[in-house]
């Protein structure tokens, strides 16, 4: 997880893999769900690599993002090494 300041506000960035993603429809479903979390600034997802990059600030937390992904039926894997 990276910490940085953007526009004067501290934020965090993390990438994580979701191995169960196989289609653009699934990517879109996950991106839409994460984007709805208050505090999420940006989310991108790639069907080929299955890597999602999330930027957020308060009030969002990584746990909020993980729970949101789980709520739509997927699991985030640890991003170390991605």
C-alpha cells in the first residue's frame, strides 16, 4: 500500500488481484461497486491481469473496499509483488 498526498489531502493507493474475474462485465461490476464507497477517488481494473488499482482517502478504508468486493461475490488477493 502506498501513501501519498494529492490535492493537499492524504490518500492511499493499493493494487490487488481478483483471480475469479474473467470478463469485462465482471470488471465493470466490481469497479462500479468500489466506486460507490465514500472516499474512493479512483478505481481501475484489468480483465487480463485481474489487477485492480484503488486510490482512496477518508472516510474509506481498505477493509471497506475488501468488504464491498466480497459483497458482490469476489475476493481480493494480497498485492505484494504485483
